[in-house]
C-alpha cells in the first residue's frame, strides 16, 4: 500500500515536471498565431503561475522544495532569454481561480517558492530600503526614480503601484497622481489591477477621510457582483489593510496573491506572518510560522523580529535603538526632547512616535503638508492640538496606509491603530510596532521574564518600560509618565480597579501624554464598570476641543450604559452632552429619545425652563460644557419634544435666544452667532409662506436630509471640488465604478461621465437622491407610507360610501365581501333570485371599487425601485439636472447650502412625477370609479327599477359619486409640494418692512434706534424673496449700530417699488457721530472701490463685517441691480440697495 502511494506521489511529481517542459516548449515555439491577443511572455508567465498553483495541490509538503529548485534550474538553463524580455504588467493580468487549501499548506508552499527566489528578493529588499531612505529624507523624486528601477527589474506589482500613487500625490499633487492612475487603469479593462488602482487613487486624495473611505470600500466590496469571498478578503487587505480573522480567510488572501509576482507574494507573506504572531492560543500554527521563517533563507529584519517573538535569541545583530529623545521625555525634560527631535531624522517607527510626543507640548497644529518626513508633527497634533475639528490621528493613519509599502510607515500605523481604538478595553500591544523597526529596543519585548531586561542599560527609557512590563519600580512613582506606565501594566493584567486608583493621582496630566492617560482612564472605568464616571469623563473631555478626543471610541464606550446610568451622573450637563456625542455617531432612535429626556431633566435640575436662561447661571457651570450644551444639544429637533414648549414657533424663538446667549459667552464668535439668530428670524418671518403643510401629504425632512448628506457625502463633495479642475488626457472609463450603483437607477439617466470629477458628482447626486426618496426616517417614501398609503387615501375616498352604506367590507383578503343588508332591505318587492342578483351587484361594486384604490396605492403611490417598478415617483437623472448642478457648483457654496439647493432641484425634478400622480388620481382613477358607479346604478335599475326604494338609492348613489370625485380632487392635491403652496402666499410692502425690522432688531440686543419708515409703490412679494429684504435691513441697521458712534441714532428707511424697471430699492439713511465720520468715510471708499472693480466676490467672507460686499455679490447678478453707499452733505450715512426680482402680483397669483 505504501509503495502504491509512493508511486502515485512520484507520478504527480513527474506530471508537474512534464507540464513545465510543455510550457517552456510552447514559449520557444515559433508557430504563427493569427490575431494573437496576448504576448508570448504574458502567456508564458500566466501558464507558469497556473503550474505553480496547481503544484501546491498536487505535491506533498516534502516535495515542494525539490520541485521549486528543479523548476528554477530548468528555467535558468532553457529560457535564459526570458530575463531580457520586460515584465511590465504581465504579473498583474488577472486572478487564477484554484481550489482552496488549508492555511498550513499555503504557508509551506509559499515558503518553498520564496526560498527558491531568495536572491531576487534580497535584491528587491536592497532597493526597497533605498526607497524608504529617500522617503524618510523627504526626497520623494528620488523615491519615484527608484520605483522605476524596480519596475524595470521586476515589473509592475500591486506593492509598487500603490506606493507610487502615494508618492505621485506627494510630489505632483492630485493631477499628477490621477494621470498615473489613469495610465495604469488603461492596461487591463478587467481584473483587480484597475479596481485597486482606482480606489487607491481615491484614498490618496486629500479630501478622503479614512473612516468614510473604509465604510465605502466595505460597501462596494461586499456588494460587488463578481467578487467571491476570497476576492473580497483580498480586496479588504489591499484597500483597507484589513486581514481576515480566520485561517480560511488568511488562506484566501495568500491564494489570491499567488496570481501575481514574487514581490507581491513576499510582501503579503510578511504582512500575514506579522498578523498571525498576534493571534493568541495558536501554538500549533505558531510552530508552523517558526518553521517557515527558519526555512526562508532571506535576510530581512522583519523575519528576525518575528522569530524572536517565539524563540528567544540574541538579535544584537540589529543596531540598538536610539534612546536620546525618549530619555529626555521620560526624565521630564520636554524642551531637550523637543530640540533632540528637531535635530534628528526619524527613520524608525519608535523614533517617529517619540518625536511626536516631543512636539506635542507645543500644542500647535502642523503648518507643513503631511508626508512621511513630517508625520511626527501630525502625531503631535493628534495628541495635543487645540482643534478637535481636525482629526490629525485619522489623517496620519491614512498616510500610513497609503505608504504601507514602506516598513517604518507600517510600524507607525500599528501605533495609530492602537490609540485610535475601536473598543475602550482593546489590549495594548506595544511590541507589535517594533516588528517593522530595523533597530532593537526595550519596546520590542513581549515577555521580560523570558528575554530579560538586564541586557538594556539603565536609562529613563528603561525605567518607564520596566514599569510597563513588570509593574515594578525601584523608586516612587514620581512622574506622570511612570504613573501611566504602572496603570498600563495593571490594565494589561486585567486589574482595572488598580489602574483607576493609580490614575486618580494624575488629574491633569501633561499635554504630551494627556491622550494616553485619558484613554487608559477610560479603559479602566469601562473594564471596572464605573459607567457614570465614564460618562462624565467622555463629556468633560469632549468640550475641551482638543484633537485627542477624536481618539475616544465614544460609541463603544457608551453602548453598555442604560438610562439609569445617565440619570445618576452628578454633573448636570454631562448626561445630555454624552448622549449627544453618542447620537451624533449612531443616530439611533432610542439614543435620541434618551437625549431629549436628559436635556429636559438637566434644565429642571438647574431650575430653569429655557436653555437660554442658563446664561444667568453661567458662573455655576463649566463654561465649556455650557457652550457645548447650548450650541450642539439645544437644537430644535431636541427641544421640540422636551415638553417645555407649546409650539414649533416657541422652539425656534428659543433657539434664536440661545444664539444670542452664545454671542455673550463667546464674544469672539458673536458675529457668527448673531447671523444664525438672524437666519432663524427669517424663518420665523416666513412662517406662513414656508410651513403650509396641512394641505399636503408629501414631505421630506429637510434638516435631517441635510444633516445626513453633510455627514455622509461631505468627503465626495469636497473630492469633486478638488477633481473638477484636474485634467487627464488619457481616455477613461468608469463602468467599474458606476456598476456599483443600482442597476435600475442607471437605466433612468442619460448622463455619462467622461472624467472622474463627473463620476464623483454623479455618485453624490445619485446617493443624495436615493436617500431623499427612500430613507426610512426622513425620505419621501417614509412620508408617503405614513400620510398616504397607511389607510389615509383609501379611507378618504371610501368615506362617502361608508356613510351611505353603499360599500361593505370583508374579513380577510381572500374572503367575500359582506352582503349589503342596508340597501337590500330597502328594496321590498324583490324575488329571491333578484335579491341574489342584487347582492352580487353590490359585492362586485365593493370589490371592484376597492381593487382600483388598492391597485393605485400598492402599485403607483411608491418611489420607483426594483421592488416597486411601477412606482410613479422618480427623479430623472438627466443631462439637464447635472448641468444645473454643475452651474451652481461654480459658486462658492458651503456644503449645507449645496444640499439645500439640491433639495430644490430634486423637488423640481419630481414635479413631472407628481403631476402624473395628480393626473392618475383626478382623471384615471376618477374615470374608473365613476364607471363602477354607473355599472352599479345600471345593474340595480335593471333589477329593481320599479321598486319604491330605487329612487332613493339612485339619488344617493349619484350624490355619493359626486362626493367621491371631489375627494379624489382633494387627494390629488396631496401631491403638491409645500414649496409651491408657500410661493403663493404674498406679503405687502408694508408687511415686508414690519416683519423685517422686527426680525433684525430682535438679534441686536440693547440697541434702540429711532426709526421712521415709508413705502412707495404697490406690490406683493412672495416668501422666497423675503430674505433679500432682511439682509439689507440687517446690514444697514447693523452698520449703524457698529459705526455710528451713537446709542440711539435716527434712521430713515424707505422701500420703493419701480413698476417700470421691476426693481425693489431699500434706502437706509442713518445719523453718524461727527468724530467718526472721516475714518468711516475712508473705509467706505475702499469697499466702494472694491465693489466697482468687481473684486468683491473674493471678499464676501472678509469685508470688515460691513456686509456691503455680500450685498453687492447678490444684487449685481442682474444688470438692474446696484448698491450705493456713503456720506451725504448733511453728514448722514446713506445705503441704497436695488434688487431685480421676479415679483408676483396678487391678481396673477389668484388668476
């Protein structure tokens, strides 16, 4: 039996040898092939790869090394000319599908292959080290030149393509990297190369944030129509640097990579080994790793580091790590550490990290661009910059992934992964960082009991790490860094209570280590179950506006907290702040409910019934918590359900008062807060014009949509802004990108992008449109379901018949309708047979009537989707729509303004659908239902025309038919958007001034000018144009308050309508103190010159706060608009603004 098995194995070995001879023979053949699609060298390399992959399955582990050695000898002797043929992109032509094998087989086979190519790999590592050295020194052009040498020698690899995209971005910016990406994508129309290149290019764009990118890649890869599980696992590794957590998943990645060249196989093999050493409790697997590393025969410090994890050995062959910066840090000499960091060029992950801590004490955001040479400055900003709005750690992590082809960047990336933790109690594994370090230091130790600490000199660095590793210290814990080290030891050994006690001694840690101390504190509180303390910590850290708060895993930290935990928090504002932080990350309805309760509870605890009243108690509260609470928590959607307000109008008035209170608390931002208060005044003023909602049943929650879009699409919106000016000459196709959009949606648009900017814009508009239509909490279909489909429509139309008893019901959808006993009993002369016919006529009427309504409700009153292909509501994504949006994007719109504009575009685009629905209801359904009435009346007349009850029935049926037709007309008006109704409400010129003044003066507290107002002309102005009038009044009165030098100036305001020019002019003349006139006249002349020169568009965000440039930017869009301002001979300041508007008269509105 054993002899038979041996014969079989030898036979398999011989078959693989024959296959290789055949491949060599075919390549050397001069046979002519007509219309050859691929070059002989490409076909040969593909065939060789297929042979290797099949040999892994056909041969035993013991045969691997011998077969690889024989194959290499054959190739060297028979195909020496192959080395002279450039490889170029041959190794990236596609994935070879083969059956899966277990992980141990993959590891052993790849070890044999790499051992056979060890000389080639060693030469590559030499070149790679040169690339890394150039990148560390900031010589990125040299790094690119070295990559060209690698390309000429080894051909294109996934490793080199991804690294080159990152280098091109640093050297030449977006346009240069896009040109290179387009060139690579054009090589193969199918396969992984184009997909990896495109999405790597996206990841390298400045606007791309790593968290959104990861979410988007996960969505795209998981839903890809053609990727199997193995390919999905590989793409997550390539694009997210995420390796699977299972043996089979890791084997998938290795198997897929073997379709590529030896360089990619080697680098991925190293990444897999570094991942597997982290797996705990896998002794058998780790023995295989030791075997593989020992058999590779490649000199690579990363292999030495992996081997030292399992087999304690003397690795002094690696140079010792410099402790100069770290010794200064751990001895408390921050200034010396800072100087040492500035004088050194960090070339080791730990040196980059220590340099980051040294720079953190400056608390300054980085001023240079982000690249490998300046990475430590971003690490510093992540720890201590006073800008929470910038997630420096995320930006640094993105750079590390973009440059993961460089080992030291992988090491820094491991550090960032541990401080940017997903869970508050994730295990700290400092030693993982050193796996990518070419030096050896105490930071690399895993188990000091095995390796010993004695080999390291006594230094401040050793003192800190000794405490981290052993928990022991020969001296008192006399510094915050040593306290931190002791707490990390306790956390590593599952003693969170001890860690809490230790960290209690460091209430206000130094800036450089504040982030780590607070993360350790959060870890300890979470693990020990101090939930109310954890809530207070998260709330207090969030309001400090330090960038390090971005490191806090808020959602995971608060996920285990119940309502009772939030109620028990002592600090009155901590609970609502923490809940707001949680809700802003998850938007879960339960969290929103708890947030509303907590907000109301906090106000009651503080003895006020309005948030703005907290201004009078500011001295009793933490100033930063109060500002956060008022600014972020006390928003209308939260206040509206706290039961403190009786109407939405009261809520908005309170929100306006909150902004005014914030302007007192933060005088430096008073202008911004006052502008927000003014905007609310505008909204309140157009109450009747904007919020006429009772007459319509279609709706989209605008604020929720804008909030969603600003969060989810901001990155792509900004990407479009960056890509729009980029020019790439090579033809591009985006089928692989657009294919991921809904197929049904693709068929609905005729716009085809021919550049990446338009492809991104299409994605933004399509995703925004889909959410606008179908979002389950704020989208159109949600309100259709609630306001129309959920019995409202059928109930309205059926109502007149139910009142008169003309229609009956049924018990279930399959049962018959109940007999119409009311009307059957009204006919007294019918025979049994006629009664049966009459009963059938009423049943048929009820069934047909309901079927018509149900068919309309269930088929047509839907947004058109794959599930509801007959749905009548859809946005036509046409060339015209994209053209309108692109025109608007030429303006300097902020993101919320853009998406508010997009809401208008969507409603306009939907009007055709809405009109079709109105037509369906008022014409088609009306005709069908009238026909059913006619059938019923005809059938009853045929059966009982001479019965005394017939006349009563016929009159009732005719009456109810007319009522049903009226109800159908009423229902059709449900499908009129509120904007159309609001535009029909008109305001007189007197009303315009009255409400505008009221809104303006409300935002200017303590200011009481003496105002005279007058109007000339008769007109009516719709709600959409009111904001212009308010802006003019706000600017004019605001300048009088700020610059007149008088507490109560006299101000004359005149509104004038010109019927001939169709213009509206607002003139504001105000008193001004004589002593301030020269200075104000000079400044007015400067602004006037700027406006006349047409340079105001660049100044609308500066403009010295006068607002004149902003008004000029608006009115000069028409040649009939103008602005004039300056001092008159009487010493009074005059502002006149003329605005060309399309106005609607009352007659035209009514007619």
